[in-house]
C-alpha cells in the first residue's frame, strides 16, 4: 500500500495538523483526508512522497511546506 501524508493548513498557511496513512490508492487517501478534516483547517493537501496528489481549495501547485 502506498504511504500518504495528509496536511491540514490554516488560512495563513501554517500547519493545523498532519497525519501519515497507508491507503490503497489516491482516491482512498482523498476520502480519508476529508473524513479526518479539522474544523480549524482551511486547506487540505494530500502528498505521496514529493507528489501533490490532491489539494482543496484548488490553487496553483506550490512547493511542499517543510
């Protein structure tokens, strides 16, 4: 199973939370990201290694936060 990192960010771009998950595919990782969403998070990013799999709200791709 591929490993994913799900990041939740506040309006100012700071991390609200992050979690690692083993999911069967990108779709499962996206579903999990929404299911676990924090109310304080305004943005969701799902990463597989260095590849941005999914981001909401949709914006231009940006470099991964350290």
